[in-house]
C-alpha cells in the first residue's frame, strides 16, 4: 500500500506541474498576452495538454488508482476521498471510447466560435447543428457512464454538484417557483423612487481600480499570495493557497459593475486563500463544489456587499473617489440603486431577486432536452414562453434569449443550477452565522476579518475533502433548506420596497 501511495503521489506531482504551467498560460491569455501570440501559444499548449493527458490515462496510473480504490478503507480519510474522485475520472476515461471523445473535443473547439457568431448575427439556425451534435454526444456519454443510481440529466447534475440530482433540484426550484414568481410580480409592480441621476455619469477606469483596491483591503485579501488584473469577463483562479488571482472588468458608464464583480471574485478568492494549506499538494485543495464556491462569492456580493450596513461604512470612501459624480447622491439613493429589482432579459445583468428565475428557466429546459421532451429547433419558442411566464416579458431576439449564454456551446449541461443553489447555500450559511457572530458590528470595524475567519473555520478549511452536503450540515447544523433563501429575499426586498 505504501508503495502504491508513493507512486500515486509521484504521478500527482507531475500532473500538477503540467497543470501549473497551463494555468499560468491561461491566466496570461485572459489578462495580458498580446493578440499576436496565440497561434504560437496554441502549438505549445497543445503539446503540454497532450503530455498531461497521456500521463493521466497511462495504464500504470489507472492501475494504481484502481488498486488504491479497492483498498480505500485502509487510507486516511482525505486521501480516500481523493481516490474516490480519481476513480470517477478514470472510469470516464475507460468508458467513453477514445475516438468519440476526441471528436467531441474537436466539436467543442469550434462550437464556441459558431455560437459567438450566431449570437452576434442573431441567427439561431446557424448554431443549431452544433448544438444538436453537442446534445447528442452529451446523451451518448451519459449512457456510457450511467450507473444504478445515476442516469441521464442526473449524471450531468451530479458532475457539477455531487449528490444533487433532479430529486433535490425539483424540490428546490419548485419552492422558488411557488414563492418567488408571485413575489417578484408584486415587487416589480411598484416603483422605487430615488435620485438616479448618477447612474448615467462617466466613471474613469483608474478611479474604479482605486476603489477595487480599497475593497481588497476591506475583505482582507492577501496580496502577497494574490493579484488583481483586468479581463473581458471577471473570474478567479488559483493553483494553491499560495497563489489566488482574480480579474475585474471596468465599464466607465456602469461603475457598480466593477464594484460588485470585485466583491464577488474576492468572495471566491477568500475561499481559496483560506483552504487548509496542508492540502496544497493534493487534489482536494480546491472548493468543495461549484455551488459551494458560488455561495461564497454571492454571500459577499449580495448579502454583505449589497447590505445597508456595508455602505454605511464604505459609501464615504466611494464619494471621496467619485466626488463630482456622487456629490448630491445620498446613501439611501445609492442603496436603492444597487438593490433595484427589474424583470430583465439577460441573466448576467439580473438583480439578486430575479436572478434565480433566470436559472429556473435554464434548468427546466435542460431537463426537457435530456429527457427528449423538446427538439433543438423548438428551443427559442420554449425559451420565450418561459421568460414570459416567469418574468412577464417578451424576448425580442434570440441573442437576448436562448443564445445569450456560452455554457451549452461548451457542452456544460447541468452547470446553471449550481448558480441558484449557491445563493441558497449562502442564505442558509448567513442565517447560522448571524446566530454566532455580530455581523453588523464586525462590518463597523471596517473589514470583514472575523466574517472570513468564521467561514474559514466552518467551510473553507475543508477544501474539497468532503462533499458540499456534509460541509453545509457541519457549518449550519442542518440539511439544505431552501426556505432560508426565500425568507432572506422576501425580508430584504419587502423592506426596500415598503411592502
Ligand atoms: Zn462566481
């Protein structure tokens, strides 16, 4: 056993070295690489990923993992968990025919471009053939990988959020549908009165960067092990607790976008920086799941970052940086502006309250697709019908409708639901946190230090050594309960809208 473990660790180290190199290159590609370098770059990253794939799929490594899996009861719990996950990916490699997998990857290599072009040209027919092919591969692969317990869409869902299938999601979205759809109708029938003149002003990029740096300090981001840059779409990425980076995008005509994406990404980054450093060299030194990661970013972005208390402390700093633009704007005006609810078409621009309804639409449609209940050609019509039903608005074009997200072009079916689940985890975690520490008082101190510490102890330190369901239960003392999310939203927005 000892020898097997050390051989496994040797493979892991070599694979991590490839991963490290590719991570660094992809960070550079998204932030600072000159446009002209990508042809040359693709050639060498191709070699790196081929070498890494060979190592990953070598029969010796697969054999080691199978043997360790057979004896997993004798391993310590952290390594055992890692081996269970390694075994899952090994099974994938073995069950999906190599040739089909290569063809699928080739399809994905072009489908994102096809999607982008179709979206620009507002032409669903252009993307339809690619989407049909992606879906047919998805179904085929699900068939290869199905087990006694997991089949079809459940298999894809479980891949993004372990132990969450249509059973859990149906219940979750059922509650949201029942509770939130009528609530949103009530809220959006009212108008929020405030001085919104500042929303149309220009906010120089450099000033926005200054405020994003201020937010880093507020959230105690460790810049000795982290870095902030700019990219087209904000993201966070890290290889260990020693190096966790994030990006922001600055729009001069929409300055709150960079504020909330900085807070959001810092939520992700705080999670990664606070994982037990002992896990750095393992494969379980990342977040527990997509939804758990999203719970941390959304907790900071929405529950903390859009709270009245947060801006009672930090609005004066914002006013100091944007003297001209905010001089006649009160804290109340600003608070209302960042919490305004509107039925809108685009998911990524949606407010905190209507956001889960956008996810519900995608969940319903994905489930229909995987259950063969809808043809690809019918998707635009089905989409528009659901937007009308849940959000009460008409979709004027496919680029603002069914073509707006890149996920399906990347073969990512089962990913969307984790966004809404993350927000719901966040509300449940918040409910527990409130009982144990005085959040408002902590915010008054000027930083989120003690909030970070609470999260580290309850959630972050575990990395992915446990599944999210278990971590949530350890942190909050109970199983997942979506009512915390519903109540949090109803409470907050009833107050803002004077219901
Ligand atoms: Zn996020």
